[in-house]
């Protein structure tokens, strides 16, 4: 069972609209920083400290913005962190309600196979590397596609439109370069 792209787009737009109306714009990449901070604070206790002046960190990135990230590491059960966990849980619940992931969908797509062969580990490595590069770029830009492009454009922020143009200007030639062969 698949969702029509038009219905999916309308539902996604409605979710973004409701999020901005009721809580705040959606953004996800910062929560990876928070998760990293939680893990690092567990391994190196004292990375995040609460003082009379507020929450801070010995890590400059977590301490910036008056300790905003350090505070989120110290108290991660906030809207944004729970939202990201709920996205993963929602994907799992959706797959289970559909009866799981059919075996046919677990195979390597024909387009990938035509261009890179049938090695699953190569595909997993490429997906991980691509995800890492996108997340690294998102943190350099101060936000991700959901924050800059989707929420930003919905709020008519110029930066959202510039980000979207840049994302497509990079994605199209890279896709054409990587996927030269058709399935």
C-alpha cells in the first residue's frame, strides 16, 4: 500500500502548518547535537553543568546561545527531542500496521544495482556517508531541510527559498552524475 504523493504532500503541509501554529517551526538536525551531548555527558560526566546562572557546558558548541543546547542536553524531554523520537516511532508503527516491510522492498533497487552493483554493504555505506554529509552541512548552515526549506519557506523566509534553490542546484547534478545508467 502506498500513499498518493498529492495526498501525502497535503498531509505533510498540514502537519507543518499545525506545528507552526500550535508550537513552533519543525527542525530536526539540532536534536542530533542534543543526542550527541547526552551520550557525551554520560561518558564524560560534568560536560553539562547546572549553575546558579543557568545550564552550561565545557563544550563551546553546547554552551553557545546562553547554554540553550546544554539545557536541552540536561533536560532532553522537550518538544523537539520528543518530536524526533516520535518520528522514528511513527515510522515503525506505520510499517507494522502495514504488515511489515515486504521482502521485495528489502532488495536493492534496480537503479542502484544498475549503477553500483548488488552489494548491500556498499549501499549501506553510501547511505551512511550521504546522511553524514547532509547532517554535517545542516549543522554548518544552522538547520536542516525541514527547518530551513520546509518551515522556512512556509513562513516566507528568504533564507528558506535560498536554501531550497541551493539544495536542488546541488542535488540534480549530483544525481545525474551518480546515476548515469537507467534501470
